[in-house]
């Protein structure tokens, strides 16, 4: 048990992370692989809460760009996260990991409503908790939901899963000379507009001193490495 550096983590999975190369929807192999990686950290006693995005299905901003009412489009985005949450729950239970989905928009036939104290109780009982529907409010993102839930459940860290190794000074997909930062402060992220997370999420992390590790999900075992304190990706924290 002592192997783990963190007692309680929030794993932020974007919708894109579940889609893989197909770029849309849910890739079953990928979701199964994520479930296995989660099981590995769960086994060493890390309490895992997951905030899942919905961009692989629907993004509010895209709907509103086409003329749809922004709040309506955002609610659709939040519903998309519920589909991803259920798919993840299914994959985790396939791995025999006890899992509960809690949703910020009530739908009792499908998932529990979000109740902070109950979420903490589940974690203490070694259940993985998946937070769906973001914050439950339009105009926010699931990045902000991960910061909010991390503060609420007193998580030690947010693990931000990406398709690249960490945070770079330019887009590493387009620029082969892009340099990865090992460490950054919240203010760096905010001032340089580094695309780690949106500014609402970054300020919430800064105000509540929640460290963020940005890492590559596509490299197998990275969630485990991060949880045992191996230095992977980019660490975002306070300056001191
Ligand atoms: N969303 C929202 N409020 C929230 C979280 C999400 O309105 O608190 C909506 C928003 O439209 C967003 C969509 O849900 O575009 C999907 O979430 P997000 O874009 O954060 O998913 P990701 O980029 O992580 O896949």
C-alpha cells in the first residue's frame, strides 16, 4: 500500500481520450485499456475519482457556433459525458472494480445524483467514482468540473490525461522542436495561455492549491507511474 504517493486522485479524461484515432464516439479497446490502468492504481490503494468529458460526442461551443442556443448546446454536452461515464463504468466493472457514477444532472434511473459526502464514502470503501455531467452548469467545462470536484473531495492531485507527453511551448504535433516544460506555475498556465486547461479551471486549482500532472495517457502504465511519484509529464503547482 505504501507504494502510492497519493491517497486520493482525480483522473480527468477528455472525451477525445476515449475516441482514439476514430476521433468520434467510444473506442472499446481504449476504454478497456484505461480501465486496466485504473485497476492497477486502485490495487495499490489509491482512491480514484474520474471526471469524464464529452467532446467525443458533443461540444456546446460547436453547437452554439451553428446558431443553437448556447445553454441548450451545453446541456447536450453534459448529457454526452453521461454516456462516456456509463461506458467507463461498464469497462471497470468488467475488470471487477466496484464503480459508482454520480451525475450533476439528476437522472436516477441511470446514475446516483452527485452528493459530495456520499462520493467520499464510496472512495473510502474502495469504489471508483465517476463524476458525470460536469459541474451541472452551462458555460463551464469538464476541466472546471475536475478542479471543483478535486477541491470538494480533497483530492491530492489532478491527473490530466492528454495525447501528448505534457505541456509544450508550442504544439508538438505541428512543431518537432517544441520543448516540454517539466514544471509550471498556475500563473504560467494562465498568463501564457498554455492550453493545459481553461482559465476558470486553472484559477480554481490555483486558489485551492491543487497540483496538476499533465501526462500522456497513450503510454501504458503512465497513470501508475504518476501515482507512485515517478516524474512524468508536466507538473503544474504553486511557485514556491
Ligand atoms: N459542459 C457544460 N458544463 C460543464 C461541463 C461540460 O456545459 O460543467 C458541456 C460543454 O458544452 C462542453 C461539453 O459539455 O463542451 C463537453 O465537455 P468538455 O468539452 O469539457 O469535454 P472534453 O473536452 O473533456 O471532452
